[in-house]
C-alpha cells in the first residue's frame, strides 16, 4: 500500500528537465497542467499543501454562468460560463449535476421583477443548445409547494431556473490531475518553490523543497525563501506557470520578482445548517440586497456568501463574528426554521481578484494572465481570478499565452482524458451491483470515483479485509484509503478524509473518519502509533478553521 514519500519524490526530481512547471494544484493549476500535458509538454505540478486544498474546496460548489454578471453587461463572461457548464454536465455527470434554483420575490418592485425575468430569458438564450431547461414563473403558492421551508411572509411570486452543482470540487480536481498524469504530467504535493533560476532575463528552472508541514516525516521549520535544503531539488524548465491563486503575489515575491502586488484578496464565508431544502434558492440579502445562495448539500444546507477584503495575505482570512451574523441573518430571513437551527460549521475561502478600487462585489471575476517578461523573467506566467466553472477555457488561455500559439482543439467536446464524452449512465454500475458489495457502497463508488471506481474495486478484491466498511454502518470501504495513497497523491490523514474520500461534511467534520483512516494506515501502511496520533492532531488543527464564532 505505501506510496512514494513526498520527500523521496522531490529528491528523485533533482536534475530533471521539464517543459513546464505549474505552481499550484487548485482548479486552475490542475487544469493548466492538464492542458499543457495534453499539448505534449512534459509538465510538473507542485503544491505546497494538497491538491484542491485552497479556494477550490471553500467555494459555493456551483457550476454556473453567473446570472448576476448580466447586470454588469458582461455577456462574454456569462456565455463562457454557460458553455463550460454544458460541457461539465456531459463530461463529468457523476460530479456535476443539474440544480434547480428558486428566485423568490419579496420586496422587489413590479419593474424589478420584470427586469429579473428579462435577465433569466437572456440567460436561457445564452445557454448553448439549451443544455438545461429554461426558466419559468411560479405563483407564491406554487413556490411554497415546491419549497415548503421558504418564508411565506411578503412572498409575491418566484421564478425557477437551472444551473449546475459540483458537490465535490475536491474530486473534480483529482480527476483533472489524473487526466494530466495520463497525458504524462508529474504531480508532487507538500512541495514548494523556494527559488527561481533566471539566466539572461529568462527563466531556466527553479528550486523546489518539501513543505515544512510534513512534521510526520521530521522536516524542520521553513528556511528563508530561496535557501536550498538538504532535501531540495533543482529542476530545469523554460516555462513556469504561477497558478497559486491568492498566494500568487507571495510566490512572485519569494521567486525574486520585484513588482507591486497586483491582487485584491476578498473572503467569502459559508455556513452549513442541518435544515434540508429541496431546491437551491437565490435571494437578495435583506440588509444590503446582495445576491446570496442557499444550496442543498450533503444532507444539509450551505448558505452564503460574504465578500469582504482580506488585509495581508490569504492566511489572514478568518471566520468573523460579523460575517457569521450577516449570513445567519439572510438564512433566518429566507427560512424561519433556521432560527431553531444554529449553523454546524463554516468555511472561509479567499478570492484572488485584480487590485481595483470600489466595492469588492463590483470587481470583475474575469481571469487575468500576466507575462512577466517586463519583470525580467521571460517564460514566467501568472494566472489569477476567474471562476471554478470556467477552469477549462481559462487553462487553454493560459497555455496559449505561455506557448505563444493557440490550439483550436482545446475546447473540442472531449472528456477529461481526451476521450469521447461519457453518457449519463455511471460506468460499470450494473457490473458493480452484481458483486458482493452493498448497493449503498457501489452507489458511493460510482458517484465519488466515476470511471475510476473499478480501481477501488480491484483493491477490494485483493483481500476481503479491504472490502470491509471503513466506519461500521457507512458505505465507504477500507480500499478507498489504499486507493487515495496509491493513486491520488494523498500523504496525510487530512488528505484522505477531506479531499479524497470527502468524508468531512458531517457534524464532526470527519474526525470519526479520521480515526478510522489512521487505523488503516497503521495496520497496512506501517505508520507508527506516534505518527498516526500526530497526523490526527494535524487534522484537528485543519478542522478548527471551520469553527463558527457565534453571536447568533
């Protein structure tokens, strides 16, 4: 079961030459790596923490065109999102699914209601080939029948429209990187760039080193930026892509690039409630009429989000009392039942926007690609901004800029791995159900792993022990832990629980699953009891981020 230790993997790269190195394994870094590898470049992807660790898994988990961008007349951005939404619905049907949205009208004037319905009509027209049903109007009584938890006080009418949901963006990132790997890319996590090599104002490579967070394998604290360590490695590459999201300015500074910071960082807080709703609801917040969302998700409801500036780097983002109160006020306005249901936990994610004056909500979500030739580092490119939905088209744009040429096939309708798009039937689900595993387990494997489910089944067939439930009475099985370590670059218990098996969404935030995963790693991966306990403490520290600072 043991996979290569990250320090050993980094050491093995010393002296290796790549065509490109991508810094950051969030949705944009992963997508860019896939696109470069698809075009035949030998590509290395590194991430200081884990794949999908940052902004990606702290989002609203929607795949959408951006209805509110129509108010700013940003039609190209909306059309891009709707085109990519249609592709994702076809390419990854186990991860991206249609989601109906109710848009209730409470305080909106007659003219405002007409304006919104006109916007929904335009939203339908911009959607390619009507990939989802068009919107329709609902009376107040029909809206309440559709969503009984909705507040009836002052409800005039509603609209129903459709967008997409990616419940598990963590898994989407993993599948994108699996595709990149199959195109020839190399992925190394817990690895950071500590120095950029520049020759005659052009990049020639960089120094990479293990992240200091690898306490389980005895790494010391961070050395100063640019300082090689005994376990660092020198890799050569004429192209470096900085796709580190809100950390982009920090990566540039650590690489010796002298330029003013170009990012404006804002944070978004979501609260998770135990109440269950049938539909997603888009609503104007009663305090400032800002568009917010309530999303049915993983047996509860996710409500958000805020948009406030972050002072300092992304590590300064915090779940503040004021933001909790703001989101909770919106939830109570929309769902009276929320008053008796305090939020279980919260998330805070950091957006990387272009530095611009004005309110955070007025700053465009359009991505930007920067060429650092004028900064004395030709071959270094930074991508920032953008939306999760448009990761594929943004990645193609980054590759076009870096290589200086367009690939007209980049947005052809093929699957993640360059194969024909799968139909909506889960691959092999009938065969899986004919085996010995319970239906709840095979359904889980199909939804979480898609066409990779057979790899988990293969491990389960190696030894009956692997097919046993990870947690008694739950559908996840022990084989998934081995699969995460062998095939999906998981190096810690937190990686396995939160971003591979995605078991961190209950009220315990995955601590019960963490203990079960550590037990598997102790028994079959040779982890010592001391390492398991240290790893569980790391998981506890990561989960403390989700604690709700309450005044509600």
